[in-house]
């Protein structure tokens, strides 16, 4: 007698075992848990550490741009928060950060007068001795192509004197930073 195996029949789709509702919820909740694990690994293991800023020492004299002799100096002060250094192709515009001063072509005479005072004060501060600014040889730039640099003066044994704090304390600048929101300089 020959034993034959019974042929196996495939189950039809209607005879499949239904999935449990728990399985659906497990799939939905698995992704956020995985995402939290990935975020924790990034936060504690691969997060970029803050980089100490590179400070460059400057010992140049600055003139007032547009004044006699301003074109022969290695740098000149454009307004209360912008300077130009270099000549010709090597000429660079630098926006000093951490404060915002009024504009020379202000909306009223009070703003223009405040802008002139800020320009003169910046000129005097820069020519008061060596100072440092951030950015090294490849500083960040703003939408106008100007280099962005923070400025300070370090005197041996003393805490650093930041230009932004000096301009704000003198009442010649606002502390809202450049581009955050407009400051009203007109009464």
C-alpha cells in the first residue's frame, strides 16, 4: 500500500488570522520611541561642542571716512557700527556686532545727530589702543557681504571691555542687536 501525502491547500485570504489591535498600536508607538533614542544619542554623543572664538589682535589707527586723511589710514569708521579696512581690491567692510546705532541718513535730525556722536565715539574707542575682534581669517558675513565681528579690549589684569557694552552704556546704541527689531531714535 502506498501512502500518499495529502496535498496542502493554501488558505484563502478570507481565512487569514486577523491582526490584533495591539499590533497596530505597537507600530504607531515604535517610531516616536526610536526617534527619542536617536535624539538622546545625538544630544549626549554627537552634538557639536561650542567652539572657542578666535580673537585677532588689531593695533591699527582708524580715520573718519569722508574726512581729510581718511583715505590714507589703514582703516576708517563709516558710522557707529561699521568700519572699512584695506585699500582697493583688499578693501573690506566690517559690521561690528552686539549693538545697533542710529543711521547717518536718519528719519529725523535727532537720529542723524545721534549717529554722528556714535561715529565719533567709535572712532575714539578704536584709536584708544590695541583691541581684538572675532572671526579669524574667515569671519561670518551678513546679507550685504560685510564681515561680522565682535570687538573687545583686554587690559592686563582687568576684565575685557566689550565695545557693544561701551556703546550701549554711553546711550549711543541700542542693545537689541542688528536686525532684531527697529529702534526708534526720533522723539
